[in-house]
């Protein structure tokens, strides 16, 4: 009996080691990071903010292809003039999978900096964007369940509970430098991560919708039908007998992509859509609007 238990335990450990030896690349097309941030801004008040970081298409910088990052909207509850995050462009990233490193170019800059190094060992110093001179080092390395697989996790700061997870990044705001153990610094926490249209961290059962200025109550409950969803670039919008005069497509930054005037038909087909999440707004003859979120994949 004891021998059987030992064999089973050895098999489980071997399976876990095998999973964590597989490198999990950083996302390259669709992903959502949702964060909660809180801060006290001394005489300026305090703030609690929730926001998403999403991919916003590709860009070429210095002859290399990067993926643009964006915050569509910051849901802010503040006292005074305090704030920590702004919506809009957050720079661009690229991954060198051969070296297991991720690089970031900040807004208004063209020179990349190291963002993540997924080869660090216990005791190694934290360098690049995450290092703001606090002397953080890798405290421990273990694994954490992400979706159905275990991934490596590097703990680099226990004062603010900061970890780096393979294929996800920092639990402290994704792009924020570690504050060491300085008190009263902004506190960021990863509330959920979604890859391939499915929440996979910290659980696969939680909702991980993009935080936008359009509340979730107005999304996916409208009297319209959009199919297929997710889509590979073409959608059909069925009005379900409503009298629609205009259909608009927005990205999650609120930028208008396309406008279609409705005809006598109760269906519109739209193709050649950009990869990522989009919002469809339908306006009827009474100027009432309905919204639907869609996901465009490769």
C-alpha cells in the first residue's frame, strides 16, 4: 500500500515537473488583463481603480513587429484629484521566445527595454522596467495552476505580493516597476487574466470581461443576434425584426471602425474585421441603442 502511494506521488511530481518544463509563451493576439489599483496621493486624496489592458493590433518599430497595449477605460472611484492610471496607448511589447524574454517600448519612445526575463533563478537581481532601484531579487520559484496546466511563478516582492507568471507577466500592474518595501506606494493586483476568450487565472470560472465605458449590463443582452461569435473576420448582424437605421463598429478604445446604414433587409454582413474585441452598436429609428461584444480571432 505504501509503495503504491509512493509511486502515485512520484507520478504526480513527475507530471508537474514536466508541465513546468514546457515554456508558455506570452500571448500574441488576444488577451485581457484586469487589474485593481488603489493609492493614497497624500494631500490629493485617494483612489480605487479597475481597468483592463488589452492588445490593440501590431505596429512596426525599428524594423521589428510589436503588439500595441491599451487601456480602454479606467473605472475610477476617487476622493480629491488622486489617480494612478490613464486610458489609451500603453506602449508596445515583443517576445523573444528563444531567450524567454519580453521587451517593452514605452509611449513616446522608440527604444525597447527588458520587461520580463523568464530564465531568472533564485537570488538573481530584477532588472529592466520592473527594477526602479529597490534591489529586488527572485525570492522563490514555484508553479501555479493556469487553466489546465501549471506554469512557473517567480516571487520577487513579498511586501506588495508581486509575482511574475510565465505567459502572463507581473501580478503588479503588468508594466509597473516594483516599489520594494516603500510604504504608501500604489497597490496593483491582477484580478483576472483571459486568454483565447477564456478566463484561465486565477480561476477558469470567473468572468474576465474587458472593462469599458459601456457597462456589462448593456453588453450581450441586447435584442440582436451576432454570429458567428467568436469569428474569423466576418459577422452577420440579425436585427430580430427591429427597425435599425445604423450599425456602428468600435474598438475597445471607443474608436469608430466602420459605420453601416441599414437597408430594408434585417441583416448586415460585415467582413475583414481586425483581430481583437469589438463593440457593435445598433441604433433604431427612435435613436435607442443596443450593444454587443464580439471577438475576432485569426
